[in-house]
C-alpha cells in the first residue's frame, strides 16, 4: 500500500477511534466542554465517512468500528443528557426506533440464521438522515436544555421510517442467505 493511501486510511480510522474515545469519556467531561465535544463528534462522523468514500479508503476496521463508535458516542451523550434531566428516557426511546429495530431484528436474524446473513447490510438513506437528525437534536438539547418539539417530532418520524426500512432490508437479506 502506498504512503498516501495509508495516510488516508489512518486519518479516517483515527477519526473513528477519536469518536469512540470521546463517547466513552463524554459523561465525565465538564459541562462547558460537552456542547463543543458533541459538535466535534458529529463532525468527525461526517468527515470520516466522507473521507473514506472520496479517497476510496474504506477498510474492514472502519466498516466494523465506525457504527460502533457512533453508537458509543451517542450513548455517552444520551446518558449525560438523561442524567442531567435535559431529556426524558421515553424521548430517547422514541428517537431511537431505528436503533432498536436494528438491534432486535438484526440480533434475531443473527441468532436464527448466523452472522453471514447480514454480511451485505449497508446503511440506508433513511438511516443516515436519522443519524443526522439525532445528532442535531442532541446538540440542540444540550444547547437549549430541552428538546424542540418540531425537531423532536421530525426525528421520531424519520427514525420510525428508518426502523421499517431496516427491518425490511434485514428480513430480505436473511431470506437471501437461505437461498
């Protein structure tokens, strides 16, 4: 692998690792650092994917750890916002419909059909929009102290649509793996 290609892989994967570490440390950060850290985490998610696609620098590491880093980062942020009383647990469950569907349906498919049944699973546009809205909503909550009704409602609706979309794709992929 050429030096330039290694550097592109290193940059994208470093952003993923940084977001993973930031997610783990997020609940321990001083209050004044939380909002800027959320913006940095959201931007790192945007840039590592964009860099990987633009430079054709996708890796198995990135494919596995990028979504894990996203979930850990969001979990750290959510735990802090719930703990601080800025957002209620029922609101978190509402905006996480897509994530709940992926865990429940994906986990069930893996248990019944094996891990390879989901090998071709790729992010969907509704999933990407859901992630963007979740980040925007969580940043807005950290800034304002409570969720904006319109942004919260839009995030719940898109997350619900993504949950249906991912469930459809997961089930279709699991059927293909049987054939």
